[in-house]
C-alpha cells in the first residue's frame, strides 16, 4: 500500500487555550467540514471533550453522493499540545491524523499532518491521482478559510 501525506499549518489570533477548547470538542468537526460531504456525527458526544480511546462514528459522502460510515478512534491526547485520530473503519485503508498546537506571539499555530492510504492497489493510486488528493486539499482549504472567518487571521 502506498502511503500519502498531506499537511497544513495555520496561525490564528487566539490563545492556545481557546484553540484547544474548540478543537478538543469533536462535535465542532462538523462545523469546519464542507457541506457537500454531508458530514454527520452519529455518536452522541453530549458536549464531551475528546479523550484517548474515544470512538466516534460519522456518515460522510465523499464520492458519487454515496454515504459511507466512518469510525475513528482518538488514540493520543496531550492536553493543549496535540491529539491523534485514526480511522478504524471507513473509506481509507489507513488514516492517521496528527493535530499539533503551539502558542506563538500574538496567537496559536495549528499544524495538521495526515498520513493515509487507499484500498485497491493501482486502482486506489489512480483514484488518488484523479480526485482523492484534490478533495483532501479542498477540505483543508475550506477549514483554513472557515477558521479565519471564525477567529480572524494571524499572518507570519
């Protein structure tokens, strides 16, 4: 299986505590996901903060308007510093998403690093080239713009 990586860094003019508070609430993921993915959280989170071992179930519609179930597990949480989510079931063969948080002058720096693989061998590699990589970059660009809209921008 070929493993791909996508990463994104963003600076926001909010405190580390504010950033952690927002991103450590899994229910906020729906707010920063493009509407065309029809992303819906199925797990009752009841305002919970994330914790290691937490399982979250979603429905996502990434392709041809076909809904797919996606289950992730929060694998590691270091309060105010980072967390990792991994796919347990879903559209990828492998999904490992690291989220890093760092206080900087005038705000916070967020970094996302996603390592992922696709099923179906060469067909999966072709799908990556054809649309998967573009779709993931579009999702991260949407999040970048949405977070700036919500919290403002902090240029380097």
